[in-house]
C-alpha cells in the first residue's frame, strides 16, 4: 500500500508503479461519487452529475456492481461489471468501472464505462495504474473500448501513449449528446466495432 499522499508522490515523481489497484468496497462509494461530481463541475463529465438525482443514481449503480457484479445502462440489458480503486490509506484517489457490452459480443467487447481520478491525485500515475489494470485483466480475445470528452486532452494522450487506437468520433444519437471520441485497447485483435473493422475507423479518424 502507498505510504505517501498525492502531493508527496508528485514531489517524488510518482508513477503508476507506486499505486496498488484493488477491488472496490462499500465504504468507497461516497468517495467515488464525490470524485465524479467534482470532475463534472470541471467539465470532465456530463454536467448531469451535478444534479442530486443523478448522484443518487450513480451511487445506486455503483452499489449494484458491488452487490451483484452487474450494472444496467438505460435502454440496455444488465451485464457483468467490475469496480476497481486506488486508495491512499482509506481515501479513494480514483476508480474504474468496466462492463461487458451487451449490444455487441459481450464475451469479447468490454467498455471502460467510467474512469475518474481525484483532482489532487492527477498526473502522479493513478489514472495510468487504473487503465493498466483494466488492460491486464482482459482475457484472451477481449478488447476494451472507451470514450473521451472534448476537454479530456490528458486522457486521450495517456491512452494513446499506453497503446490504444483512436477510432474517431462517436455518432451522435440525440441533440443534447456531448461529442465523444472512441478508443480501443485490442491486444488480441478483436477487429471491429459497430460492424466496421478497426482499420476503417482509423482511416476515418486520420482523414
């Protein structure tokens, strides 16, 4: 377990190797919700999380993952999910929420549905440790999809540096939807997303 807080790690040039990633616990839920709300206030997540109703919904969703190992997204079937955290003592510094994608091949396609790091714990390897943990836990033949908001330049640079391919913009399905860019970690060569091979998405992104 880490013995220094985020500021100490920053002074020491902290990296992902400093941080232990472990399964989330019930006591972690309030801290995870607070991290998401603060990130939403900074424009890193949808501002809907600033609404108390969405905060309650998020807490219930995280609790469902801890209780049943599953989560549901509105309009989609419930699928297996996993919550992992990085802590400094008892404090949650960041967490990841990974789920199977029911609309494609759930045995092969996973989604990094949510990754959030506390503001004072950024740029010291916490996010990198969480992403590396997600990729390390991919089984043979699985890939990991994720999306980034326009403001998340640091996240895009990080995942590209770690080996993710950028697929391009996610098609907008509603007028109020925020623009997202899709990326994939595909160590086993899953090959396609939304019926198009990775190379087609890469070609569109680079055009």
